[in-house]
C-alpha cells in the first residue's frame, strides 16, 4: 500500500498542475529484444524536472535489495512538507553482477517514476493491441528433427528474461 503524509491537499494540487503541463517523454531508445522504442530514464528526468520544480515538487528514488532482488522506492515531495511514497517495486536482476543490478535499478526507476507522476514513457496504442482478437497459434507439428530458428530462440530468451527466469 502507498504511504503518504497526513494531508496531501497541497501536493495533489501541485501534481495536478504538473500533469496539465507535462508531455510524455519521446521514445528515443531502441529495445532490441522486442524491436520497440522506449524513453530512457535521463530523457524522462530531463522532461519532468523543470516542471516539478516549477510546482514545488521534488523526487527521491532509493534502491535497496538483498543481492537477488532490487527494490525501488520513489518519494514525491512537495515544498509544503507533504509527500507520497510509492509501493516498493521489487525486481529481479538479470545477472548477479554490478552491471545487472545497475540495469535493473535504472529500469525500476524509470517505471516507478513514470507511475508516480502519472505519465507514460512507452508507446500508447489506446488499447488497440489488447483489443485485437487473439491470434490462433500455429499448431502444425514440426517435421521430426526440424529445429527452431535463431530469431525464435532469441524471442524465447527475451520472454524468459522478462519474467525473471
């Protein structure tokens, strides 16, 4: 459950004003796994920081974890002293290395930041993808001994990585 200060009257008003002015950051970076684009953390911050400041808002994002899981908590603060803290976002790093943790922290910060500010940093197709009828999978059996293609292997690896396996 989200934590907040006793009153959020001032922060709610400031956040509403912020949201009326902010633009969704442009998707400028490529995601090679899914052949899509996304807005990198630095682009999101570049877009939102001036408007946050204009409306007396500031952010604090803290990573923590136990070596296997990365936890990102985002605190949205107002100059009045009011604050809203996100629910902790718990992620599993792809690799148990500093680089794996760093990548996971950046990913988590990007999503947690976008969520608490009510912005979108991903393509929004107005639900078109979800409203399309489900495609019937190809259930034609493969001839014995035929292997899957390299793009199919890469897709499987990307999907497994996405769910933390």
